[in-house]
C-alpha cells in the first residue's frame, strides 16, 4: 500500500464518520418525494429534487429553532 492509498483510506473513513454522525438517512415510504409528496424520488434519496431536499431541511431547522 502506498501513500496515495493511505490518504484515500483516510478520506473514506472521514466521510463515513461524517455520514454516520448525521441523522439517519431519510427514505420515502412510498417512492414519492417526502416534501412535495408529488414527484417520484431520485434513487436512494427521499426527495425528487435538490430543491425539495433543501426546503425540507430548512423547514426542519426552523422547527428546531422554534422548539429551542
Ligand atoms: Zn419534491
């Protein structure tokens, strides 16, 4: 294993740590976007688009701020 491999492995470990620290990945129960409830999701996500993803998380943050 050379240094490039080691660096790559470190990178992957960092990404995995960051991902597992986040909330569990959202999944759509029915294959439709969990935000607009209208469009089919992009594979392996719970949203039909980046916009819906952003709006959803923005909404979540606002709710949390309200609670806090
Ligand atoms: Zn959507």
